[in-house]
C-alpha cells in the first residue's frame, strides 16, 4: 500500500462509505463453476443497463477482490484501470501487476475501518467466495446486491465460503428482469 493512501486524511463526509457485494450467482448459489468458468453467466445476452451495474459503477470508486478473482479478471481481459483496485492476497504481488493495483495481506477489520475513513464513494467487494466470507466474518459488509441467474449449474464456487455463521439480512428491494434474472438487494443490520 502506498504511503499516500495509508496516510490519507479522515473522511470529512459524515456518511460512512459502504462496502457492497454486487455479484451474480446461479439459482443454486454458485458464482462460478469449480474451475472458475463463467460461461453460464457470460453467454447470456446483456440487457440495456446491464442489470443496473452501469448505475452502480457510478456510486463506487474502490474495488476490493481476492487474488483468485483478480487473476480470473485478468484472464477475461479486465484492465483494473478505473478507480482504486485492492487485491487481498497471501502471496507476493506479481511483478507484472497493473500500476494502479494495490496488494494487501493484513487483517481485514482494521483495513476496512481505515478505508471507510478515507474520502470517497462506496466500495465494491467483488469476490470471490473466500474473501466475501472473510469480510462477512469481520462484519465488514454493509449490503449485498445478488443477481440470481435462472440456471442451475450443479457444482461450483459458492457465493460465500462455507463456515458456521448466522447473519440476518434486511431485504431492501427485489427486481425482476425480462430474461428471468432476479436481483435481490439486502442490507446487513448493524446489530447482526
């Protein structure tokens, strides 16, 4: 992490930056096949506005993701050149990482507290299932926007890595799209 980012002044905005998981799953709760394949999702025709992601992108300026999701994104052609991108990894950063990508390996809770204090828009926790679970266990997620594609894939990487937990969700909205995709927007109550 660069010293300029680490030493950023506290956020003067009294509204706390939210960490939002905005992600697609199959109807049986998987974000990808076991090998990371997303063909079941990427082969779908994208509607205008792409299920609201274009509007969502205007509300965030920071992307958080795990190393496996970062590597999958690179394979799919992602440039990671819009906003701030932070990759959580236990491994050393690759030498060929794009210049704007930061790698961190510290504890999630204190990191997110510092990140929320910095000026900016909301924060997109992109995945995958392991990092989402770790953030959830640290009570570092505020909202989930889950787009459920109307397909069963039978096996794969779950939305959240399996661990014993009980987290209550407050449903904020449900949106149904013409192609059968349903988008669920949940807030995690502060007392959860």
